[in-house]
C-alpha cells in the first residue's frame, strides 16, 4: 500500500489514553482510535483533548488511524 492510498480526514481529539493512543471524533460523526505519527513524536508535539487534528486512515480498516498534523 502506497502513501496515495491513505484517506485524509480531520477530527477532534476526545480522549487521550496512557499508551499513546487517542480517541478522535471525526467530522462524519465517527469515533476512531489513533496514534501519533513519527514526526510528531520525534518533535515532541503535544496533542491534548479538544485539539483539532488531521488523520491518515487505511481504506482497509476505518476504525484506526495515524495523527499526522495538529491544527493551531
């Protein structure tokens, strides 16, 4: 699967879990479990509940995603 196959959506972080996972409410009223992308983790970007984020999701599993950007 290449990078072009990913689905990009935006949502709001609802809850942060201790294991580095986040519960994200998408604009389409769907709840998704997501983790941080490597660049966000490497640059120590803090993501808290209430933050607006951009997710990448695989077309094969629409219940999990990767947070790639935190909006200001």
